[in-house]
């Protein structure tokens, strides 16, 4: 065996090692930010240190529009009161745990539901507080 073939096999070993290392690190970072772990792994594996930088500064939820946790409108999501997973705000059955909860209603640009006393309240999207409308005159 010549020294050039030994050097090449060592080179590919180092490349593979660092590719897998960056893949695992990017996978963990991307998953902790709410993204798909496999996507993070592939970015790290294929792009190395550049992939690590991309994963560190990118937002996995950007570009999803109103389906993100803080979105306003018909596609917005809320937390299931039972399993704490994301579900559509207008859904009455959680797709994860299959338990029922009161569906929210989108009306006049606001999300409405009933509170513990059965009175209608709406979600103030900016403050993330529930607001009880003033009584009708």
C-alpha cells in the first residue's frame, strides 16, 4: 500500500468525522429551535461550519405565515390544554392526544372563546391576555 492511498483514507476519515459531528450539533440546535432534527442534521452534514452558522441564526418557523404560534388569522395555533402540543385554534379535538376542548372562534379580527364562567372573552394578540368585552349599553 502506498503512502498516498493511506493519506487519502485518513483525509476521508477526517471529512466524515467532522461532517457527522456538525450534523449532530446542527440537528440538536435546530430541534431545540422547533425545527425538524433531520433537516438540521443534513444542513450540518453537507455544509459543515457554514451549516452551523446558518442553523444558529435561522428561524425554523419563519415563512410559515399565520400557522406559527403567535400568528393571527384562520391558520393560527394554540396549545392543547391536555397534552400541551400545538393545535389549530378553531379545532375542538387535539390531533395529538385526541381529547376535546372548546374551539376558539375567529370573529371581527379576534379569537374568541368562553372563560371558566362561560362568558365570552377574546385574545389580545399583542399582550397575550384574555379581554372581557365591556357590557352592552
